[in-house]
């Protein structure tokens, strides 16, 4: 089967990898380069979904995807017992809370995990947190510790999974896709400015550009861009041993020796420029929680456009008004974490097999007037 995948982010590259594993003829089309957009500029944290904070189908999907990350860490390093894929590292994370109301909610979450020996979840007061890092603000009440979290470099991971797909025979074409070639209600390929690239199945994994590609087919896909900005700081040693997050923001030390802090959630269309306003907001938020960062120097500021849906869940579907077409988009702020599960599920839809995880909650039909 010849599959053409549009989009060189984590969703598209993961789909390409799992299809190439099955021996299919795979072409990935990306107008720029692999991981050029959000997948190359994300934070790269793989945090387990806190119980009760999201839809149950989303939580199960996220847990499944983190399991795939662990498997990929093995697969991408080869199968020798002395080889290690160094890009995936287990790194605990702590949700910092700033007042008693938040502390009460966090403690309830902790109590809900007491009977679950598979999850390392603890409530830590400020004194206990200070033993982890004494530089945490005294205004912090405490934190919810999650031991089952991981961290990776999103660019390196996306590139690695694509290179694995390429080693299995997948091909990369650097062209801009203008639309879907359709004949008698069947997708037969994709259109560029110069040619039609034929396919038996077309997968649209184009992040926030997914809707623009599919609109002409009469398929409304409510995926929109949400700009997020990140600062990379040269901060005083020692590095942060664990990742910290609060509200929508976070701080974590990376293997590049820098502390990455973020983020913003900006509805500005397809404007991917960085701004001074965002820089100041991110710094102010980080200093309030980790005052030592007032001594840090901004080394780099990045921005990317995350593909968001109205309910913050991905869209993975092939039951559309055009046959031979699959949508795999909408990972939002958790696109890197969800990427492998999105890819393996989309690959199953391409081949007509049952996905290894329930994706019924991610169909396009949950949005009215979508088909």
C-alpha cells in the first residue's frame, strides 16, 4: 500500500515509522524540514495525566503513548543490551501550589492515588520540597510530586523516529501541499503546485494547517494555532534535579546546560514570532516560583504554533466524506507526549486494522458540522 503523509512533525513522522515497520510504501511530504515547527520547539516533558484532570479516554491514551515512548527509547537505540537511547530520561516533576485552596485540591489528588502502587505520587510540603531544591520560593505552599515523568529533546526525538522510518524505506519530499486529489469520492493523492503525488491513502498530519488543507474537500477540521513561547536561560548552578510546573508554566534543566522556562498561550493566528511581552511575562512567572532565576540570562527565545482543538483532544479519524483519507492532528500542548500513540493509531486506520488503543473519543464527528 502506498501511503502519503502530509506533515513532518511528530504525528506525521510517527505515522510514517509505524507504517514503514509494516512494510508499506511511505512518502512524507513536508514543505520545510522535519520538526521545523512545533515538534522541534516544544518543551519535551512527558508528564502523566493527573487523575481526574482530563477525560478518561485522554488519560488512557496519554498513558499508552508514554509506554510507546519507553519502547521507542529501546527500539531507536538498537537491541543490544549495552546500548542506551540517551534522549529519554526519567525525570520526576512537581506541581507547585501557591495557596491553601490549591493545596487542598492537590492533597485530594494525592489521596486518590494511595491505593495505586503503580503510581509514584506524593504530597510534599515546602520543607520537603526545600530538600529537593532550597531555591524554591517561600511563597510556595507545597507540591504534588509525580515520579513517573520523563523528559526528552523534542527535536532530536522527532528526527530520530523519522530517521528510523527512513531506514525502513520511507521517503521525504520537500514540497508544499495545496490540496487533496479526489476522484469519485476517493483520495488518490495530494496536489502540489506542479504535480499530483499518487497514494492509496492520504494522512493529513499538518498540525494547525490541517484544516486549511481539508476545507476544500468539504471537511471542517477545528484545529487552530496556539502560539507558545519558551525561554532558554543560562542560570546559576546547580541544575534543577526535577521539573517544576505551576498553572500553565514550567521550569526544567535540559542536557544543553540551560534552564527552559515557559510558556504562553496566545491566539494570534499563524504568527510565530517571539515577543518582548512574552519574554517578560515568562520571566516574571518563573522568578516568583524560583527567585534564583532573577540572576539568569536569556540565551534563546523560541515560539511555535501548537495545533489545538476546542476540547483539547486530538483528532484521529478516517470516517470522513472522502474515502482513503485519515486525519491525525490536534495534539495541542501535549503533542510530543501523544505523538507515538497518534502515529500508531493513524497507521492502523491506514491499514484498516483495529488501533491498539481506543480512539473512539477522538473522532471528527464529535464536532458538529465537521463532515
